[in-house]
C-alpha cells in the first residue's frame, strides 16, 4: 500500500485580458475524476466551448506515496484543500498552447516544483478526491511527537544561584 493512483482530468482555461502586453492568460480551472485508463496522457485535449476558452486534458493521475504523506496531511488540515497543477506553455505552436504536466495534492511537492521555477497553480479539491486523500493520510501518516525545546538562556545559572525558579530560596 505504498502507492495509490487515481485517474483525473484537468481543465485548462484561457482568460482574455485587456492589456497591451498580453492578450490572454492560461490557468487550470478544475480537476475532476477521470476515466480509468486513457491511451495517451493529454494527447487529444477537448475544447469545451466554441470560443476555445476551456480545454479538457484526459489521462492524468494523482499518485499518493507514503513518503509524501506529510504534504498531504498539511493540505488536508487546511480549511480549503487544493489540487496543484504544474503546467507549461508549448513552444511548438500547439493548440492550446498551455498543457498540464503533473497533478499533485502534496503541499511539499508543489513547493519543490515552484522552487525549481515551474508554473504551479491550484484549484479547489472535489469531495471524491478529498475523501480518498483523507483515507490515505489516516492510514499512512502519524505526526512526530512534539519535543520540548531547551532554550539557550544565559541567565538560567544566575537564577539558580540567587534562589530563582531552579533552586531553593535562601
């Protein structure tokens, strides 16, 4: 039970802009439960409307690994759990130009992607994915017990000598 997988579809959205520097912005709009096995990941994105504003990419997976359980736990303990989509713009003139690369629910993994200079955006997590991730976290993650921290207190020895908290009163 070290790795679990769930097929998902990613919807990328083109947002028109009124700016002299850019005419549009791309972003993930949703992540939903996908079909069991797609032949090729993202091979044929489907246009969701006549204006080409939303494109559905099929064949992606969210993988849950025991080594990432802390990142899943951090995500699930927030008031609004998210799904993170790492995506890139195509350089070969493909339609649509934006395409998802990796889908994850780990805060830690998403942070590593962003530290590496990748484009990562998040979308709300649907209940079906949240229940699946919560069950995985419950079975595979146990927070480390909190330890007392010994502080470097330069006056601790003086308090003991003067009859403070740590020694008898004279």
